[in-house]
C-alpha cells in the first residue's frame, strides 16, 4: 500500500466549503464548512484566498506560487503556513480529516442551541417541562408499565429548543413514563445527505456525557437491509435531528439508568411525492421497513422508536414568494390537523397521501421518519400530545411541529 500524500505536497480543499466576505475586516474572506461537518473557519487575505482556490490536489506550493507570480521564498513559506492552518481547521481533504471521520466519537454540533455547561443544560431542559403550557416534570420515581400501556413510538420535534419549547416536554415526559426501554431507535430527518438511509456507528458526545450506539443492533440491521447504509460518512456529523433527542434522553435518565441508541437518518421521499405513489413501491424503503421489523423481532428487550421530525416549513425563508400571512396560515393549520388525524389513526399511507396531494408544498420534513416508523413499528393507536407553531413576526417563516404518542 502506498504512503498517503501529505496535504502540504498537493493540498486539496474539501467538498462542501463556502466563502464569504469578512464583515469585520473589509477585504478579508472567511472560508468555512457550509454544512457544519466541522465547526471551524479560517480568515484569509485576498492573496491567501487566491492561493486556496488552487488547492485542488494537483498543484504543489511551488506550482501555486508560480501561478500567483510571487517567486520569493517567503511566498512558499506563506503557502505552507496556509496549508497548515486549513488542515488544522479540518478544511482540507487530508489524513487529519480522515482521522476525524474515523473517530468513534461524534462530537456535538448544536452547542448554542443548548448550553455547553452541564448545569445550564439541565436548567434549560427543566424549562421545557415547567414553562407555561408544559406537562410538568416526569415522575422520576417510576411507574409500572403494562404491556398494553407501553409506548411503541413517540414523535418529537427537532426544531431548536427555544422555538420547540414545551412541545418537547410533552413528548419526552411520555417517553419517560410510558417506556421501560433502554434501547432507543431514533429515526430522524436527514438534512445534509442525498442518501435515503444513513446509519452511524459513532457514539454521541454531549455536555452530559457519551451515549453508546448499539453495535449489535446495527450489525443486524445492516445484515437485513444490505449495503449502502454507511455510504455518506459525513451525514451525521452536522445533523441536529438525532443530537437534540439524545441530549434530552440524557437529561431524563441521568443517574437513573444507562441507555443505548440506534441513529438512523432518512432522506427525502420526494420521488414518491412527485409520482404520488406509496413509499412501499420503492424497493429500498420496503427493504428498510422489513429490516426494522425483523431486527426488533430478534431483539430480546423492549425498544422504543423516537421519530424526530417537524411539520410545515413555509415562507420566504423556504423560497415561498410571499410572506406568511392569512389565509395561508389557517390553510396550513388545517392541513397539519389533517395529517395529524391520519397519524393518530396510524394510517401511514393516509398520512402520505395528504402530503403527496399537495406535492409537499409545505415541506413536511417529518414525512420520511414518520411514515417509516408507523410502517415498521405498526402501533395500534396514536394520540396528539401537543401541537406548536412558530410564526416569524414579519412573515419570513413559519414552522409547525408536534409531539405524538403511539402505543
């Protein structure tokens, strides 16, 4: 096997980077990862930016220097220093970045949505239960759960906590009080990957500790489904839809019991929506539904499915031409109520058909994980716990979301 090419010999910028003017330093440019796979950014002078544009894996520092017509030793050293800065920021396609991808730990990407300090996290999450309209704190003394009353699945939001508010509390209180599972299969919207289904084996780190991913369950799921579940190694790194549920589970079970997760993100069903055909007609979706059913059947402990998905996304922020206002807000509410009614009836295809009939104009990001979970878990009943909606005061956007329990 040949030795890897060092990044300072033929540097290559990673995919998915973007550049923007530095508002604080006129003339400077900020290079950053637009998908937040890594949180770092680098400030560049105009000359450095022009050098970086030639970091395509085919040019050495000497080539880059010649192209810039700066034939001085200091120029070569400056280019090498830039390569080092970009590599340390994980913005190069390099051995350092490969090591980052191969790490068994998935670092948090949503600090800011919640605090970095554990005590502040706990106080913030207490408010999701205790704020006005909230369900109150879960009964941490525990309660006896009958087989008939056991929770099969729960839909919870993944909008930021500030806007999702007590809707989170209603869902997670239900999870704590109606599930005795220590294994949570989190089926979540995929926002950053073109793949239909993506797993990760990484353990999730947050300010409250590290949550283990159940490798045995994943092994079984891969065996039943087949290849392709790890084709995008970056899909989970910037993804908030799993992380925001994991850290809340940590808050709930801290000091009570350890738990494990199976993090599965689900990409778009737009091909099904466009053709107005059931997702069951797609071989990969049908195969995943069967794989989830079979693996659960072979598991000798209770599991709880967590559906991480929001409802409508409307307004200019999402490329709608007009600000959000009446009568569209009322029409969107009525459509939300219609799909919630189908979900309460555990009618996955009825839920899909309403969204397909409007060609998903309102961008229901919870469609893929909700449909898949209802099909895989086959709950007997569903119940709306709480519905919420954020409407920007200037009509720039509106996002709706809900917590629902499935037994």
